[in-house]
């Protein structure tokens, strides 16, 4: 792959910039959809990439979901404007309510909260993992007609132990992601 790649990651705790291959740009967005939107827009403006890659941590929603996952579909889990529109959809908005990568097999739901309990809606939507940035990154990439890829490392099972488990495993996916990145470039 000879494309110019920008990686968007929330925190330096998740991915050390010094470990990336030469020529790959890394942007730390900070946590949440607004920070991810601003960072992705700035990265596109400054770097003019051909591809946006998001790497980060996620909470799994089923015990069999673990390790590094390639994400195909992302939705927004915390937009709740009923009765004006169903959950996950912004009312009066023509933009998509879900985005699809050209690769991957798993689904992610993004929101500005750390998930620590069961949410039936997520299971109804066939969501595999939850995060706090990907929907924003995918939306900005879509708006700029750029392809995106996403890789999420499952640190926890989105339950009452999630905060501690995330803290203990926040950097455990780094080597797996670097291996994946090597196979892409």
C-alpha cells in the first residue's frame, strides 16, 4: 500500500508514536467524539491523507469477543432524540446514521460515555464493541470522501469492572496493531 496514511488514536497510552514505521502520521485526538472530530479534521487539512486508520481500545459486549478486531460498521450509541428519530439517528440530518469500512467484520457503537453495564439496544443493533471516537472519525472521513479502517483492542467486557480492566490493559493491543499495520503498508 503506497497511500499516505494518518492514524487517529485517542491516547498516547494506547499507541507510542516512536514505534510507528517511517512515513506514517499519528494524531492523538483525546477522548470522545468532539475531540476525535476536531483531530480528524485537522489531520485531513494538515496531512491530506489517502487513508484514515483508527486504532484504539474498546469494551466487548460478548465474552467470546476479545483481542484485536477489525471494524466494518460503526453507529452512534448515545444520540437519543426520540420521538423525533430512533435512537442512534440524528433528527433532520441527511448524513448516514452508520458508516462502513471497506474491510472488517465487527461492529462498533461510539458514544461519549464509558460503558459499564448491559444495554439491550446495543444487542438489538448487533454491536460487538463500544468505544468513544470511531463514529466521529468515520463521519469526518466520509464527509471528505476518504476511506477508513479501524482496529479495536478489547480491554474489557463493558461491565462494572471495565474501568480497572481498561486501565490495566490500555496498551496491550499496541503490538497487535503494529503487526496489522505492517501487513497493510
